[in-house]
């Protein structure tokens, strides 16, 4: 069921709480403080909040400079601007310069909804995965945000946090723990493994229930850390279920499918099917419509799971 708290609210609360005991934590926004519910952070820590305006590349340069002085900067703007527009600055000033910057890209993929194709990143994970040393995470729900924010703050280096702004389906109970770099087994299964991230975890869980009704046992892995991927979990799933379907709100090129396929191709010989965006730009519409438009539904996952099982046999 839908959470009562928005994802952006959970992030704001987590950063405000941690900033109380970490004086180096700073937050930079590109004219989106209201959109990301960060006005409370600005009120609580006005000397550690900076709105740079619609100047995203400059924001990243400032963040890199702050990091060089010992600060821990978080930057935020919508996903395509957080990555495509700032890519050279992220690559050189943050990664190459070995600076400790945490980049938040909001409303990934179809969650951009009515902001449309210009604001709908299907390629951001591919870009950020290609940067040496960059950790890429996509929190599933508000519980997970609270569960990993300390690890992000306490781990030196470049992070890309792919985050839906508004409400998500509540997958995990409060108090659940998570380790960056380790997949979460959201459901056990033996016939096929559905490896998902972000909003596709809920669709994978729905698909597993639909498959169960047909006598098919589907494991669901929440691969919320897309880089570095949990190779051990992927190989275990390959050995124990013999078939995999990746599920992502992203282009199938360079995202979760590519990351999983890289592991399988080098280590095992099993079928890997994919559910994701195929050679398309985004468009305007409600999220439910867009999920169907781009094939990001439980029904599409069921279809691919059955295909993977047939290939296995």
C-alpha cells in the first residue's frame, strides 16, 4: 500500500537529523527547495543551505570546492539535470578530483510524470555507472531512505542517489536494516528470480503473486545498489533458480539489466530477460499510464518470467 509519507519528506527528515551531530553536512539545491521539501533544512541550518538557482553545473563545482575544505555536500536537482547537464563537472571535479559529493537526482524515469520527456531520465544510471568509483543507489521506500542515509554520509566518495519525490509503496517495515552493496531478498522463490530496483520492486512483488497463482515460484531481489552490484546475490539466484528477469524504470541499455548481464555473462550460462524502457524518450502523462506505456508493469514481468523459464528448460 502507498506510504503516508513522501520520499522527499523522509530524505529531508533524515538529513536534518544527521546534520545536528555532523557540522560538515551541507545541502545545495538548484531552485527546487520547495519541490524537495528542504525548506525545513534551510530554516534549521541556514548557514549550511545554499540555493544556487538554475545553475546546476555551477552547483556541482561549488559542492566539489566545499568537499575539498572538509564539508560533506549533497546536491539536488531533477535527474536529467543532476546527471546529463552536470556530467563533466561530476566526472572531473567530483570523481577525478576525489571529492566527497552526494548527488541526488529526483523523479527518475516515469515518476517525472507531468513534467514530461525533458525531465524524464531513462539514461541517468548508465551515465553514473560509467564514472569510476561512483556508487549508484535507488531507495525503494521511506524506510530504506532512513536506513541508508548514514552509510551514504559516512562513506567517502561520489554517490548518485536516484530518488522518487512523492509517495511510494511501503515495502519494508520500520526498523528494517540495509547495507549498501547488498541486495535485499524481498521474497523467496525457486523457479525464477526477479531482480528489481526503485518503483519496479513493487511491480516485481505483484508479478510474483500472479506467478504463484499459476504455480510458479518467483524470488524477488531488491537491487537498490545498482553499482557496485551484489555479485554474490546475482550468482546465488542464477544457481538456485536458473533464470533471471531484470526490472527497471530506466533504459535497458546501461542500467540494471546491463549490470546483471555483466555478472551472468562472465560467470554463468542462464537466460536473462529484461523489463525496462526500450529505445524511447519520455513523455507527459500520469505515472500509472506511463508504466503501461513503457511496459513497466507486473503483467510485463510475468510474461518475461515465463519466457525465461521456457528458455531455461
